[in-house]
């Protein structure tokens, strides 16, 4: 006979969370190691607490598998992006994007232009991941060629990609948040404008200011000319090579699912590698699997183009699996819900409620390592609280996106942060200070919560009719 489960207390819930924080600090900050082993150990501690609460091992393992299953679509996309980057470099697609980018863009406008370009692509595709994996990869290379620090470029890419993602009805999280809160996607997007638009204007101004510092300096044209000459000498550069990223973006805009669209992009890269760069089938397969190894003789170009491939994503895939194993146990055993409930006890004002929601979503991104959990769990927990305050559901959906989605790429072990780090080659800890939009939007949401600006209320007469 199965023993009756014990009810978890806040003290028990905090044991695996505090252990995770301590283990991550020791491993990453003190020992300069990755987050993989601390996450596995934290999952073991969470499982130990679950066993103490009389959860059978079968349920604990189910929780881990369910947690991992949340990210299986993302993991598949991550693997395909790795192969696509490999074939795009082999086929000359990425070198061509960098070549023409260096000719058109100047340092003074580069950061602001990067944010705008990524915003447009992301609005059209509804995917920050597709944006980073296509134009983002090329913009990193262009930025390096122009002498712009890579963390700044990555921050501008993240800001633009997530602006478009959040304002596009094609985005999955833009549809998930209103579904959880109880509103429709178009009401949600309109309400998002109030927090995202000011943050976008401020961020664009900051990128323009930072870029102006580089335009006033002496542009190292020798480096740029060397890169252009090296690219032209080692690749057959032609405008037709820009076709694969355009077609991938068009496919996603036409609502073709990202996985087949990106697989199509991989295949196009292989075709161009054979047709334009005269590469053999074995070389193309090798570049898709293990990545492209550049041997141009130019250290700058070789460092830029030696990347991609399926295997380059495996460390990131392992990180996501480790993180979601921990998050899955915490979700399955109800420990995440208990943590959220305990926070509600101190909520009295609307501003406090919004602040609590923001930090809960951020905490879920850290603990559960998945933006979907960071939207769904706080959304479930705080829905009634928003209703009791007389707030329309679009207020909750906006806050869920403002914090749950926008902070996800800032955490290295979160599925979004891990993807961006693997795709752009920059750790979230490094680009975080420059991801201005992602940092500003949660702060604006909190400000609106305390001031009441744009916090739409339910009509009192309708509320009375509903409760009568």
C-alpha cells in the first residue's frame, strides 16, 4: 500500500533552492566551471526532499522526464541550428553576410542598426531563436570586423530579437501568456506596447550613444580590408548566397514550423557549399556534424568562422537536460507552487503584486530553467490575486511576458540563455549588461504597478454583476 504523501513546507522547499544557488556560486564564480554538475547535484537534493515527502521514485522520475520533455522541441531546434551554422559557413552564406555587412554598416550606427534589423526579422518570424540563428550569427561577425566589442553586439541582438518576439502574434510565448491569464493575444500585444515601447526607445538611444563613441575614433580600415580580402580569397562571394537566410525567414513568416524551416536552411547551405564553394559531400556532412574549421591564415577570420556543427550544441543540450531535471522534480512535487503561494501572503498593494510576479517569474527562470514554466506557474498562482485587485487579465499576461520571457536569455542554464550562448558564442553573464531592453522592461512593469499607469481595471458594475 502506498504511503500518504507529506505536505511540503516552505523550509523544505528552500533546501534544494538554496543548495542550487550555493552550488552554482561555488562552481561558476569560484571554480570557473560550468553549471552542469551543480544542477545534477541540486536535482539529487530535490529528489531527496521528494523521497522524504513520500513521493515514489517512479513519480520523481516522471517529473524529471516531463520537465525535460518541455524543452524537447527547443533541443531539436538547437541541434538543427548547429548543423545549419556549419553548412552556412561551408557554403559561404555566413561569410557573404559578413562581407556585405562590413561594406554597408559603419561603427557609429552599427549597434542601433543591429537592434532594428533583429527587431524586424523577429516580428516577421515570431522567433528570437530563428533571428539569433540567422542574422544574429552574421551580425556578430560584422561587429567583430568593425571593432565593436562582442558583448555589446550580442546585447543589441538579444534586445532586438526579444522585442520582435514579444510583439509578434506568431510567437509561442506571446500566445501562451494571454492563454494562461485569460485574455486574447491581440489585447495582450496592444497592452505590451506600454512597457515595451518606452524600453525600446531608451535602449535604441543607448545603443546609438555607445555607437557614437566608436564613430568618433579612428576606424581600423586595414583590419576591415584584410577581412574582406581574406573572405573573397577563400570563398566564392556572390549576392545569391544571401538567399538561404531570406528563404528561412520567409518560411517562418508563412507559418512553416521552425524545425522544418531550419532543416531547409541546412539543406540550402549544403547545396550552396557544393555548387558555389565546390565542396565534396563528405566535407559538407563533416561540417554539419563537427562544424567548419577555417584555415585562411588570418587569425581574426579563422576565429570567427571556426564554429557550428551538431556537436557544438551537445554541451548546451546537456545543460538544458540537467536544468530541467531539477525543474521537473520541483514542479511535479508541488514545491514551486508552495514557493509562489508563500510570496502571496505579503502582497497588499497592486505594486507589490506586480513586483512579486516579476521576481517570481525571474526565480522560475533560474530554478526551473524554462521560460514556459516561468509563465505558466506564476500565471496559475497569481491569476486570482489579479482578479481580486480588480485588474483586467491583460495586466497579468503583460507582466508574465515582461519578466518570464524577457529575463530567460539572461540566465546561462535556462534553455533560452543556453541557446543564445551556443549560437552567438557569448555567455549571458557577459552580454547581460548590454541587453538593455530585457533589463528595462521588468523595471518599467514594476514602475507602472506602483503608479497605476496603464494598469487597466475591470468595470466595477460588470464585476458586481459577475459576483452577484
